[in-house]
C-alpha cells in the first residue's frame, strides 16, 4: 500500500481500544481476514508486510495476522516481514503463506510439493488446544497452496493434518505463535470463524469492544474536519455504496454536497429515473445529470476485450465527470463509494504484492488536471458492513438492500460487442429476473442476481419456425463478503418461470442457462 493508503487506514481507526494488524503479503483475502476480525467486534487494520517492528510497537496491537500470498517463501524475491516482529511477544497467526513464512523464519523448512491442494480438504485435528477449542476433531477446510511446511523447528508442534499435508497447523511451544495452512477466513471452512475467535479472544485476550456505529460517528467528524467549508462532488450510480457515501457526506456537510450522475447508457432498466427521484426528493441534493449514452456507445463500438471495456468506460466517465465538475464552483473534493473488494481486485494497492484481477471497479483514477482530492470513506469496508452503516445513517431499505451493480455497468454483462440493441435486450431480460426474484420473496435472501447476454447464438424452434438467437445466462449468488460466494440454489419452478418469460417476452433470446459456479474459482461477474 502507498503512504496515502496507509494514512487512510489509520484515519478510520478512531479510538479503538483493541486492534489487530493484518500484514498483507499479497493475498486476495487480506481484507476478508480483516472483516472476519471485525465480526468479532475487534478493530483491524491492514498494513504492508514490511512494516517495521518499531512501528508495530507504536501501534501496540493485541495480535498480528500474517496473510497468505502468491509467492513462495524460498524465492529470492518473496515478500518478507521484519524478523524482529517475532521478538515482540505479540500473538501471531500465520495463514497459508504466513504460516510458511513464520515456520521458515524460526528454523523450519518449506518446500514445493506435487500433492497440491486447491479447494475443500478433510482435516484431522491432532491437538485441540486453545486455537481449536470447539472445533470437531474431523473438519473440512479450504486449501489453496502448492508449497507446504516440510518440517518445523523443535520449538514448534503440529496441531492438524490432511491426507496430503502432514503439517496443516502449528503452534510454538512457548510463545503465542500459531500457523494455519488452510484459510479460516473463507466461508468454505465451516469452523474458520471459531478458529479466528479462539485466536482473538483466547490467545490475544480481546474483549470485542469496537462497533460499526463508532465508525459512522468518527467518519462524519473526520469528513467535517477535512472538508471544512469547501464543496464536495459525489459520483452517483444509484447503488448502495454511492448512496451511503452521499448520506455520510450529507450528515457531515449538508448543502456543500453536489452529486453527479453520468447516464452512460449502461445502467439497468429504469435506474437513471430511480436515482433522480431518490436524490432529488429523499436527499434534496444539488444533483447534476450528464446524458452521455452516445459518447460511451461510440467509444465501445467493436470492443470485446473485458479489460479494454473497463478502461474505455473509466476514461469516458472521467471525461464526462470532469466537464460537469468544472461547472460546479468551489469544488475541491471528489467522493466515491469504493469498497475494499474493489480496491484489492483492481490492484489499486499497487505498492503491495497483490496480483491484479480486474481494472476499473469503482476505483478512482483521477487525472491530475482535475485537481480534486479523493474521498473514499468506505474504502476499508465490505458490502454487508456498508449496508449496516446505511441503516445507522437512516437510509430506507429499498436503497440499503439494492443488489450490487458493477462500475462499468451492463458493459461487463453484455459479453462480446456492445450495441444499444444488445444492451436493451439485456436490460429487458435483467428486469424480468429481478421482478421474479422479488415476487418469489428471495431478493433479500440472495446477495446478487442478474442476467448476462452471451456472444453465442443457438438453434431453437419457436412456433413452427427454426430460430437462431441469443443465449442468456442467469447468475445468482449467496455471500456475506463478496470475496467468496456460492451459487444460489433457486427453486426449479422459479428458474422455469424465468426461462419462459425471458424467451417469450425478450425478442432475440431463445435459450436461457443458469450459472452454477462458485467464487472461487469463478468470479461473480462474468467479465
């Protein structure tokens, strides 16, 4: 993370009495670890893997968690931590790469193994102890590794094993240091939260005193102090993230807030109208609307590569936003509803070792000549925490529980070439999906439901005629963090209604399929 990012982390910590640090070695799950810690009402910050032992002492955390990462610890270029951290007496939990680093640093050996483990594995707890209190002796865990600890120093003992990983968990015999080869932070490890709770409350002796309401109060105070009497522009999309940001800012600075909606022609059916209604009547904000459908569609014509779509949309958005922002006198700040899953998957923490998964996911990349300071008050929160924060701020349920929508809009759900006709087809189908999900009473039970128009046509029979038309996929997932997700087991009757309605009511579609992929290995969005 850059210095600015580290400062942003510190700014939201407020007066948390209990704090745990996650040292980030490039794991895509680093923020998920932090989120799991916060679920125990223990405040958590993510810091660079090379934070100094002196700085750790100054922060005075109750515990340290070493994240996973894509590197091999025996590589010359592998990210490492300050070895003096292990002499501080602070409890340490190493996860995956973090466990391997811990064991190697204290005399163990890590090697590559042909028996790699990716996905669910059966784990046998050989020594229960404090870390595995309340965890069954035989349990399921989520593995994601090609290297593993081959041997440990005499000061360590093994606590668990799998069929191909004889040292799946370790404990230092004298010091409060533990390691897990598996990932307790993901939902695919059923007792993972129990393991983390045992570490936080049993080993680190945390009481769990931090609350999200503290974050809301402190954020409003910090925003008010930072902005002063100046004006802030908020980029609106109509989603829960930008809505919560707008609500935070409205409570902090009131009429100093101006909102801009760029109607890029990539929104869901009726969404622009809904946003205009919400932010004209509910929030009473200074709302600016930019009609830019033609500009976006012209730029996207013939483009099929998903990353290029994201890049083009990001640049066009900045151009449109900049033009409108320059019309607003006295604006000095730009607020965005960026969440941490957006940050980590976009590789925005570019000074760190994480791999980039995708570009432009609500993450700002402002041109220098716009000369606006970026405000991202939700940057370190997960979607469910944002919803809870929205409730703290008094937002209505129809805003708080609206399903997420990607920054690039329908462009990344319209696979292949983009055109107004294909987008309208997708919009109509997507509206049917949402309507039926709500009618079935499943909108709040599902986390994200949408349609995807594929660049594939298939043969069909409609009436007495042969058809050759588009294939449409339905995607529905259940998750509480959006870093991992399972596909929703929707009733067959509902899937049947969806297929029938879409094929009958949406011209140009003659086949509907249902996506049954989980994340990982798939992502939630198709592009």
